[in-house]
């Protein structure tokens, strides 16, 4: 969960939305993409490109550096960590070693994301689904399905009207409002999408 002063890592019950456990971040840290790899959670921080390492109990056990100037989306395909930084590229990094407590990550390669030759900017939250990289595009209510080798957009998944319906349901709950489409999560054969407020 993002925003300065209120960012945290949390476990939430899917059906009710109840927070089962959480661990707050420091005032100056704005949480962005997060991924679990083996027995660690890796969380990117906005506007710095670095991140925090948590153990399975959400204890802060280290930090990592990517060398990027910003951090937005983070996922893994099992052979690389994949990051976005608000531009049109996917950055592929070596996987951290077992029980990694942090350090400098090593970049493998970059892939330019494009739709029929036009770069797709503002790539945000990421998930790997059936060998594709799925990314939401900040400010748009859709997901781009991306080839991780060529960067070509294979297709688009629109969510027309979803944000408006969610905002209507959030009337009277300003802390739960949704300004922009944002998150993607996979659980089994289900794809879950979320939003966030600014």
C-alpha cells in the first residue's frame, strides 16, 4: 500500500478486505511494486528505484539497489526480476540469491514495449501470466499483454466502467476511493485488479 506516511506491507483477506497483518514503512518511503520470491518479499520504492527486503513475517531484513531512478512495477518470471520505472521499458535483473538480505541487483537486459511500433509509456504494475508479462498502463483502465522477448503488445484487456463502478461503491469512504486503475494479482486461475487513490 502506497503514499508517504501511510505505506505498508500487508496481508488482506480476499473476500472481506480485512487486514490480517501489516508492517508500516518509514515516513519517507512510498511503497510501489512488490513480489514474493522464495522466502522473501521484495518491495520497490517510488522515485528512488531501490527497495526493501522482508521475511515471511514482514520483518524488515535488508534493502536492495537497482540503479534505476524510479521504481513502479515488480514481478518475477522465475528466472529474472522484472521492473518498470514509469517509461516504456521492462528491466530484467538477475534473481537474488537464497535468503538474500539485499545489495546491488545486476541487470540482464532491457526490452522496449511497443504496440505496432509505438512505445507504450507509463508501464506500471506487473504480473507474469502464462509466459506473458501483463502490465497496467498508468492513467488507463486496461492491461497490456506483453511478449517478454520482443516487447510487442500481444493484446489489450479492457476494464471499461470498472473504475467508475468501484468509485460509486466507495461513496462516503474517502480513504477507500479509487482514482486510478493500478494493481494486478494472480491467484490460481483468477486475476484480481485493484486501484489506488492520489
